[in-house]
């Protein structure tokens, strides 16, 4: 039995007669192939990536497992539609906290049409993409059994400023992560979730090391998912902190050139998270934030903290 995902925070949702992804109970995620060539490009990427011997195994773990394609009844009632069959990244999680982050200061590539480039450029300028090298596309942060999730609507997320982004990344690892803008996040779980040898920062640095060398693909307009289980942390268990890359409808051939657009955005995100780990108090310096806004953060300035 296929159903609408419970924990989707970005992308098109299969609700109210709209075309969107579905899941089943076996841990698989069914993503409808997009139109205008985007679906065929994403399928081509997964097919190529899954069989490319140049991709190290330790990097493959950051990507959803690809199981092929299948014709399924579309969620919008339009009949049979081809779907990618992917790993459901949250199927084993109960109440996951998730942030979907669109990576790169530029979300279009040179092969795009002029109309599409202008559309993307407008959004990149109006959001934090151009200034920070990334923007938050969606999120949900688990509060408690009483408070459930803090999940701001998409219009609110689209209007996030650089200050909002920093605040959200702090709320993500806080015990008191409500939507109350006057409440200072305590960052109680920063060291548990962001830090450590298996934490989110370590995983991002592992990805960064690969992107400093890989010239196979350019990942335009893809997203980084940050996930963990706050409920498990509250009970003294493992956070299950995990980083995944998703959305590959705009991946193009790297042609032997490093993907500086994605690398720069990844480094910017690393700096924000590193700052939270180093200075979890709100009263600490905001140099990283100011650098981001004024200098657009480049990969050359990204260092491990």
C-alpha cells in the first residue's frame, strides 16, 4: 500500500490532487519523474552513479540507494506515471528532525534555458543562496510529545534571512526548539549531533574532501539533508545524525572541472555549523555570519575547526 510520506519537508507533496512522491512500508520512496527533461536527467544520473566504479564506497553512503523505475498510479489521479524507486531515508526513524538545504550560490547550469536561468537567478537573489552559498528549503524539528514538531510553512522558509538561517541551525540542536523567536536556543545537543567522529560536521567534512577532488559531476540545485533523532538523544541513546544528498534533476557532466559552486556552499554550511560547535552561546561573535553576507563565502576560506 502506497501512501504520502509523513516527514517530507521539501519538494512537491502528493496532497490535494497534486503529483508528488509516495512511500511504502518496505522502506522505499517512489519519486515521480519530472517533466521537461528533468526526470530523464535524474534517472540518467542515478543509472550512471550506481554503476560508476570511480565513486568510493564511503561516498555512496551519502546518496539514496537506487532500485530502478516503476510505472505507478500517479498521486494526482492522472493514471500511470514512471517513478524512480529510491531508499526512503527516514523509514527507520520515528520522529526525525530534518533540515533540507539547497546547496550552491547558483541553482542553474549553463545548459539551462535563458528563462529558467532568470527564474533561478531571481530566487537565488531573493533568498540566502547568493549571499551564503545555500538556502534552507524546508525543515521540521521535533519538540516533545506535547509540542510535536516545529515546521514553519514554506513561505516563511523562503523568506529566511542569514540571521534566520543561523537561528534555525541552532534551534535544530536545541532542547527548547519552538517557533518562539524570542526564545534563545540552548544548543543542548550541538556536541552530540554536530560534533564527534560520526556527527554531522564530520560527515560534511568527508563530503567536502571528495568534492575538492571529484570532477565527474556538477551537482546543480541538489540538496543536503541533515537528520537526527532528538527523542533518542533525550533518552540517552544515539542521535542517528546523518547527512544525505538528494535531488539530482540538474546534474551535468563535470568535464574534468571541480564543482566549485557546490563546494563553496558546502564550505559555507560547514562554517556555520563549526561556529555553533565552537561558540554555542548567542552572545558570541557573529564574524562568520558577517563574512557570509559580505564576502559570499568561498571554498578557499573553509577550514576545519
